[in-house]
C-alpha cells in the first residue's frame, strides 16, 4: 500500500558520526571545562541555528522561511 510519501531513510554513517561527535563534545565541555548543561545547550542551539541559516542561504531558501523559523525559535516557551 503506497501513501504517496517517500519512505523514511535511516541515518547514514556520516550523519551518525556527526551526532556522536557533537554529543561527545558536549559531554567533554560539561565534564572537563566546567560549563553548565544550560550553557552547553545554548551553545548547541546557537550553532544549530547558524547551520540552518547558512544552509538556507546556500540552498536559496526564501527569506520568509527565515522569518518563520526565527519566530518559532525566539517564541517564549510555554
């Protein structure tokens, strides 16, 4: 039975390695450098936002999408 949506792909080796490295670096920052978990999370979120914006600029994503993304990310959490 086909639903018209493409099948969900699993992570490739490169993506899995990137995730493992990011988690390991976050753990090292907390354990060895004395950063607090909220500081590390803020760093990861900031790096992720920069990555999304840069990929969007390279791929030519419309500016309206960036505005919507920023509104979602900067909205106060409930």
